[in-house]
C-alpha cells in the first residue's frame, strides 16, 4: 500500500519501542554484527552457502570500514528494537539506497519496512524525485511489495546477482 506521496507505507504492526535514527561511530560494532548476520543467515538464495561468496560480501562490513562510511558523511541509519540494533540502512543524497539489512532475530516485525520508509522520506526531503537501489534475489520481493519496480538488467558482483530497482518519490505539497 502507498500513500498519495508515493512513499512506502507497507508496514503495519511495528514494535512500539522501535527507534529509527542516524548511526554514530559508537554503533559500528552493532552495525557490523547486523550486516554480517543478515548476509550469512538470510541471503542464502544469493550466496548459496558458499563461504567464499559470504566472505567477499561481508569483507567490508567490519567496524573500521563502517566507521569510515560514517566519518565520510554517508547517511547510515539504524533501527533499534528494544534497545538492540535490529536493522541497518544507508543512502546517498543523490537518490541511491546503499544498504538495507535486518538482523535475522528481528525479521517479520515491520522493522525493514519502517527503515525503508525512513530512507525514502530522507531522499524525498532533499529533493530526490526518484530513488534507486540494487536488490538481491532475497530482497527483490520485499521491494516490489513496497512500490519499487525493476529498472534494468541484472549485473553480477562476485557471483551474486544485483537487480536494479527504482521508485518515484514525492513529498506532499
């Protein structure tokens, strides 16, 4: 379901103590944990349990690299559920969503949808009319259900398909 602004409203029952906020350098260990757990445990359709693919995919998800993303001014967002980091998202103000991963212990609770909605709102608020991302096979249906559309040919990155998607973004007048 979408509202008239085109920003995803596809989540229903979100945990009442969910907090969405910009990440800081003090969050890097939790962010790293969520990214690695999500990739290793939820993205099997993409990496097929291949330890080499998992290692390549998670190689830049260490705390030091994540600290560099934050210090360089990237917008890295997180969702806290009950005081624990449950999801990680990232964006570039040029209109690209760079990350969206949910910890396996927090799936199915609307947390990924809530964080995606926040990222879309942030992009729309800086004037982006359209957002883009590269989805995995694991995440493609999640994005389609939230108003995203396929937008090009699949590319491979280290043997893992990357599926280009886009979504129109509009703020209310």
